[in-house]
C-alpha cells in the first residue's frame, strides 16, 4: 500500500460530501527532550493539533516550558505514575479493578490538580489510562473526579464511557510493542489508518469518532518522525481531511475546563 491510498480514501469521503476527522495523541510525556521538540515542531509547522498525554507524578518543569512554546499542543492526563499494579500474568495496568477504587481516584485527582496548576487552560481533563486499560468500577466515578473524557485504544462501543464522560479513542498505534518496539512501517500505518477511515465511511463502526493516530515520541526513530511529517503533509491540503484538537474531539468548551 502506498501513500496514494490515503488520498484515494479521502477522495471517497469528498465524493460523499463528508469530512474525515482525525486527531493525534502522543503518550508518556514527562519532560522536554529532543524527541518531544521534534514532534512539537512538526505539529507547529503543519498547524496540526496534538494531544500530549503526560504523567503527573513525573512532571518536570521543562515540559511546561515546551508546551508553552507550541500553540498546537494540549495536555491530557496519562494516569498518575504509569506504574503497573496488575497481578503477575495479567495485562499491565495502573487503573485496573484489582486496586481499591478510591485509591485510584485519589491519585487521579492529585494528578488533575497538579496539571491544572501547571498548565492552566492548556490542560484538558481527559484521562488516558496507561496501557489503555481502566477498570470498569472506576469509570462511573470519573465525572465526579473532574474528568470530562476518556481515551483508550480501538473503535469505541459507546460515545460515553460513563455519564458525562465522553469517549474518543486512538485507533492506530505507530509502535509494534510485541514485536520489536519500533515503528510499524509506512505501509502498515497507512493500511490501518485507511482501514479505520473506510470502516467509518461504510458505517462498520461509529462514523463520528475521529480517527486517532497514537504516537510515543520517546521511542520514535527517524522513520516514525518522517511518517508523521508525510501524513500531515498528505492530509492537510485535502478538502475532506480535518485534524481536530482534543477539545473538538470531545466536544468540550475550553473555557469551561480550566479551573485556573
């Protein structure tokens, strides 16, 4: 599959008078780095919004400075400490139901308060669970803890994860975690993006859920950064493609999300 496949799919959306919405999510941020600066520079140069899922317990002041320099970036909350509490043999999880729900909520509330103070209205209280896993017992309490959205991985089954908590997921992970922890490659990335766009267009999944491309700048190599550059370049000028910021994805009024 080549790069033209993206344009052909977008052409099909355009022929139906529809716009294909997409969004960028980058996980595991803690501090400024050469890799983060490169990703944010791409977002700025293409005027493409990016949601940076950062870890509250590891927050470094350099990340605040980096985000201030990138008008395209928004901070969302990547759990609390990105620490695995799952039992041996279980899938890694920080927010799984094997932990007391109140302990998890207390951590998340502390993280939310820390980000609100550090980032102001550059922070939107969307929860991105580490390893994309959150126990079902936790979800009904997210709204009362101050969260307005949840983002995991895969096509959503419902538009709300819990009452008042919108759900918008990522659908294409740029890294092959179970193989070599490297970029999946241009062909595979294009194939998966086109597959989700096509499924939306044909009604095989929720057509209103923006297609999410998941990045991890800390493990990106040259080919991964080059792909993001190509993807944004190939889509920004197409009349059927629209890159959304995280507030647009979740239908949030920014002024209402900042307690600062």
